[in-house]
C-alpha cells in the first residue's frame, strides 16, 4: 500500500504531460507568423517548449526526490 506522501509525489509527474500535449498537434503551430527576431513561429514555438520542458523536468525532479 502506498502512503499518502508517495501518492502526492506521483501527482507531480502530471506536469510532464504539459509539453507533450503542447507539441502533440503540429498544425496548431505550423506557420510562419508571428515571427520572433526573424525566426518563424514553427521553430521558436518548439524551442520555447524545449526550455519549458527542462524547467518542468527540474521541478518534478526536485519535488519527487527522496529526502534520504
């Protein structure tokens, strides 16, 4: 049986679904406009999610890391 603290720590893993869902449907972001510093939307949107994914992964790691 899992303790309540273990179950609560598993909920942090739901955050890892956000980048997956945000990049799941390419027609949503497959365009040229708006451009950011001359870079088409398609490319900077994906690159932004790389950074966001790294931040979310770090948050989940530190939130679920065992305190031993």
